[in-house]
C-alpha cells in the first residue's frame, strides 16, 4: 500500500493544468487552412454544388408522381417521352453531384494534409528556438506526443468534419427552403425537432469536451513515462524497480481509462439520440402529411418529395454528431500543439556577430564571406579578433530561486590557456560551462568574452565559437561523415578527414566496413564508446572553434581507450582556450590553471604543483584522501 501511495504521488506530479480556449483554437486552425485558400474555396464550391445537386434530385419525385405516375395508373399506352427526359435530367444532376463530391474530397485531402504538415513544421521550428530550461521541465515522450498523437488527432476533423460541417449548413438551408415550398406546416414540425436535436448535441458536447482534453493530457504523460522507463530499462532491472514502474504506469492508464469512458459515454449517446429523433420526426411527418393529403391540402408528389427531404434533413445532423468524438479530441490536441508553438522562445538581444576575416598587410582586419579560420567579433561596427579570452566577474547563478548553484565566481582564462575545473559532483563545474554557452543566464555578475559581455553576443554566433565535447555522446542516424560534418555543415570531405585525423579517429574510421560512408545506427550503437567519443571530438575539431569545452570526455571509457581519446583531445586543444572538466585528475595535471570548486564557490586555484604545495583540498583529492563524488 505504501508503494502504491508513493506511485500515486509521483504520477500526480506529472499533471499540469491546461487553459481552454475553444474559439481561439478553432480560429487558429482556420488560419492554417486559409494558407491553402484556393483549394479551400474550390472545396467549398464543390460541396455546395454537391449538396444542391442532391437537393434538386429529390424534388424530381414530385413531378414524376404527380405528372407521370398518378395520371397514367391503369392506362395501357402512357406517354413517357417527358418522363424519360425527366429521368435524363435527373441522372445528369446526380452525375454533377458525384463529380463535385469526388473533387471536394480530393482537394480537401490536400488541404488537411498540407495543414498538418505546416503544423508539424511549426512545432519543430518552435522547439528549436526553445531555451534549455524548456526541455528541463518536460519529458521527451511528452514532446514527441505533440508531434504524433496531438497532430494526428486533427487529421479526421480536417478531412471529414470540416466538409461535413459545410455540407450540413448548405443542406439545412437548401432543404428548409424546398420544404417550405412544398409544405410550410410540415416544415414547422421539422424545424422544432431540429432545435431539440441541436440543444441535445450542445448539452452532450459540454459534458464530453472536458474529458477529451484530459485524454490528450494523459496521453502525453503516458508517452513521457513509458519513454523514460524504456530508455532506463537497465537501471529498472538492476534495482528491481519493475513493480514500482508498473504501479506508476497503472495510475496513468487508470486515469486515462476513466477519462476515456466518460468522454465516450457522452459522445456515443449523440448518434442513437439523433437517429431516434430523426425516426420520430419521419413518423410524425408521414402521419401529418398523410392527413393533409387525405384532406386534399397536399398532393402525393409533394408529400413523397417532402418525406425524402425529411430524411435528408436529419441525415447531415446525425453524420455531424458522429464526427463529434473526432472534433473534441482534435480540439484538445490542437490546444497542446498551439501551446508549444506559442511557447516563449529563447531570447537573444545580442548584436555582436562572429565573422570570417583576413589580416591585411597593415595588420588590420577585413571581413570576408569565405571561411578563413580567422575569426573576429563584429561589435558596434568594429572588428575585434577572437582571442578566446574568457572572464567571470563575481558571477552568481541559480536554476531556481532561493537555491544558488554558483556563489560570486571570478576566474579568468587567457587565450590558449587550459583551465581545469575540479570538484565534487554538484559543485558547479558543468554549470560554469553551461553559462559560457548561455544555455542559462546568470543572476548577477558578468561574463566577458574577448572583453565583450556575452549578453551582447548573438547566441548562435557565441555557440559557433565554442567547441563542446561532452561525456554523453550524441550521434545521429547517417554516415560517419554526416556526423562529423554536424560541427560545420559546410565542411568539405577533406576537412572532415583532417578533423578526424586531428582527433585521432581516422585510423578506426578507415577500418569500418564503408569507411567514412559507414551508416551509423541509432546514437552510434554499432560503435564502441571510445569510437563514439572520438567522433564527438572530430565533430568539435571540424568547427575550428577558438574555445573548447571538454566535460568529462574520457570518464566513460576504459584506460587504454582513454589514452587514445586523450591524444585526440591534446591535438584539438593545441592553441585554443580550453575549459576542461575531468574526474581523473591525472588528465589535468598539465593545465595552466586548476580551479577547485565546492558547493558553488572557488576554494582553491593554481597550477598542479602550486596546489599540491598548499596541501589543501586539491592535494586531498589528488592523493586519494578524498573522493570527487
């Protein structure tokens, strides 16, 4: 019971409130559809033609019965030339209606598919502009659910419900007009029943709409939790966590089940209610119409046509009620999609740009378009050569209020210096490198890059000047060349090879089945950890950055592989300002400056020899008297 209670508490933390804006959501969807205005106009015109053809064809029953059936009952040689002409006209109307139906379904398919394509593109584009904090607060499964589940819920609504809605409006107007022409008294009866049917639909819609929105939220939570458990299956099994995982997943499924039952209970009531009301309407109309015909107030041809219109009158409303489930799910999905699209993007108020330059004979810099591997900051209409001089001045930072991670940090990395960051887990080492990247903005203080506050540098340009090699290697589906070129999309094949050689990766790449053209599986699963890390270093090398960040790049490889990776990093660090984080202190002993962090503060700094002489915190770490963890 205690485990079950813990599971329930954990799951409830996944839930988040969602605002509801049905009118705004519908308006946004229509704006997307209007991007294909010509096709939408064609679709609407064809729907109208199809409806009018269907309405007109039913009216033919009045002259057929009144002019050709009743007058010729019992006659041996009826005159049928007019009857045949009427049938030909009736057939032509049906053909026009059928062709219009085909055209509007085809064009509506293009509109719906194009709309979903544009929405997915906008979601992906918005996610690329989101700050790192956005991903910190959401699971990958939840975000993937927006791409798949939420967008796909709109497919049925766009391709079926929209044309059905237009069809219903046109049919109601057209059929009501024809019914008024045929019999105003019977029309009044039909309209009263229509009001009752619409009232019931609105009542049931308000009941089920809330639960359909809950289903979409729970689907995102389910995907997020399932993805975490699948990715972490080794950890789950190591700690015998299967029972707990099932319990939490069960909570999600139960909530989704209960919401689904309630949503579908209300929505599934629509179809039988509207159908039974339509049958009741038909029976009442037939009885009243028969009475009027007996009284001589309505001819049989008009009654026959009116009864056809009566069935057609209820049909569109019944069909629209069948679409209600899709509409509610689509609205819930669309709200989540637009919430992602409307999320606040990463702010960038920087003006300084990173540009390629050449050094003229007189020593001045000149901006050029082609890549020269000589960089400069274009700041306030001046060119300032990139040196890699990084300074932290009294920097304070907190991921959350009242929980400070870095306290009054001041440090300086001169051009081409190697700065090693050492400390226990959680001391703030990686946070410092994240601040250089501007993944997060500092609370207080200042970070200067070649004398320019990094807030004044455009984020894309700032990050292009930094080469990052992390402990976790992220490789992508594609060839080895594609993955190395990720660091510089414009790199030539020769530059890719040169980068691999610099990183000490060329020899193992050439031993692969297809060398540089070898296709990598998901995240480089067909390579060893050391090989993946060497590709990571190659990727950083091909970008030719003036500043490097190496975050525990060798901590996940064996000692033999570490020497290979270390040689690659040594070559990469040559002549570049480098921030180096390492658990193995033997890899940083040659750093120009070692900074020891504890609880977000600098407790010691100096060279390897200087810190050993102090016999302080670093000495204790290096001699094994203390553990980094």
